């Protein structure tokens, strides 16, 4: 027993040492990221209150494996329709700031918006490594729907990893989607083939692999490599968020979200993202109004993946935001919000909601 433990610690120590040896490549990525996020001449979001969601009604949902998922909601609790937002990898519910800010004004009292932090992200609890899977995230989406929106029609919107979670929920709970879900929005996401997509190839880095081994075999040694692995991963995520000139305030907001994500969470989910395949969800969504949004400059989930989703869902609407990278809902909120507004209206107009009369939505 002592020998096995010594070997495990040795492997963890070697992994951490490998992590520390990856700084040269990280330095190059930091230079690339700095170029992409160069400030514009003016800052349109100087003074923007990015704490808006913090003042919304707070709640929590506990999953079947005991992880506490933090929630926020706005709009009447008895609103006739709910829109659930599921954020992406290394983000938090605050990534939907502009949707929260602007769509509440458009939709008025007819819609309640619900947001939550994925497990291991934001204010939500820390999961066990074996529970960091896309299938589990799908079960979390279903759990939030069951507890935070137990009745009435629902539109579900997912970005990136959140979109994969929505697809995983549809695959595992087809009856929920046929009975309750009236529309689905998929932003910068894919049903499969993440490993073939752009910048995700860079995440196959010896430093990250070494840190993953350390997480499993020698948790006590992880602290030594945490800072270095963040230097490897964070620049990749930063550089992929936006394309072209961007508000310095917006850039800092996105960077802070990424940097707040625990490194252990990042590493635990990397393999899950590589392995995921939610293609079985597509037939479940075939009868629903679906919106697919992709960025023309997205290096993480290239637009070809959005086009493939659209092709598999012939009734879907596809929007290409030419200048967008991986965070179109932050950099081009008006385009995304217009699409989501039309998705909701299309869902209601098609009469998929089980209520006798479609709720009236303000705006438009």
C-alpha cells in the first residue's frame, strides 16, 4: 500500500513538474491574446453595471448527487412562459448580462428569465471528477427546469458548453422536451466533433495533461502547478472570446469571469468536452423551433459546426454573425437578442405551448 501511494505521489509530482515546464508556449499565447483584445478608441461600456444579475431573486437547486446549483431569476414568478439560460465553459450566468438587461424590457411581464451557474462554475458547488460530464450537465438542466420552472412552457437557451448541456438534456429527457419545451436557442455550440474544432486543439497541451494527472493522483501537489496551468489555459480562452476592437470594460468583464473559474473545474471538464456527442438529441428537437447562432470568426466552435446543426435541424433558423468570435451574446448583443426574441415569438405562434392561448409578450 505504501509503495503504491509513493508511486502515485511521484507521478503527481512529475505531472506538476511538467506543468511548470510549459511557460514558453503560454507566453506566446499571451502575446496573441493581448493583440486581439486591444482597446478601442472609445469605451462604450464604461460605467455599465455588470452586477445586474446579482440583484435578481436568488435561489438554489440541489442535484441528485448533492451539488448545489446557484440560480437567479427575474420577471413575474407566475409569468406564462419561462426562458432558461445555460452559460458556457469557464463563464457564469453573468455572461448573459445583455440578455438579462435588454430582453426583460422587450418581453415585459409575459416572461420569467431563469439563469444558473453550471456545476463547478460561478457560485455553484464543486463536483466530483467523475461527475464532470456533458451527460451530467444535461441532467442538471433537467433538474433546474423541474425545480425552478416546474410548470408551463419553457424556451431553453445554451451557449457553448451550455448548448451541449441542453442537447444532452434533450437526449436523456425527450418527454420533457416534447411536453414542456417550446423552443431552443443554441449559441456557438455543436452536437459533436469538438476535437476537430479550431483552438480546442491547443488545449491538448502537456501542461494540461500533467495537471489532469495531478488532480487525480496527487491533489496535495496541485497548488504548485495551478498558476502555471492558468497561464496556459486562460490566454487561449481570452483570445477566443472576441474578434477585433472591443470595449476594454467588456474585455475585463469577460476576462474576470474566465479567471474566476477554478483551474480544477477547467481540467475536469476538458476531457468531457472532447468526448461529448449529443447527436441523438437532434431528432428530439426536430419538431421544435430552434435558433442556431454562430460567429464567423469563432475559433473554438467554428461556424461550420453551426451550419452542421442547422443542416440536421431543417426547421431551424441559422444566424451567422460575421464579426463575432466565441462570445457573440456579449460582443453583439443586439443581433443575438433579436434572434432570441424572434425564437420566442415563433415558438408561441406555432402553438407548441400547451396553454390554450399564447401569452402576450411585450415589445417588438
